[in-house]
C-alpha cells in the first residue's frame, strides 16, 4: 500500500495496482496544498499533497518489492 495525504491532512492508503493515473496539479491547486491528482481504476479521484513524481517513485518501489 502507498500512503498519500489528502488536502485536509487525512491519510489515504492505495494499492499501487489500483492507480490508473497520476497528474501534477497546477499552480492554483498547489496554492491550496494540492500537488497531484491520483485516479484509480474504479474511477475515484484523489487530490493529494504529494508530488506526482514522488507518488510515481512510490508506485515503482512497491512494484519492485512485489516482483522480488
């Protein structure tokens, strides 16, 4: 599971295989603490405080752990 933080500071735990896309937020969203948008295969969308590159690295690390 990957731990993310929503715009209110609440923890969100997602399975790496559930994530369909990660998109970097624009400057106006970043002003409100939203740094990336994460969408899952079931259609849910999350506004999170982590950068898209940070989330992608966590997904890749989790996938490498499961492949080992």
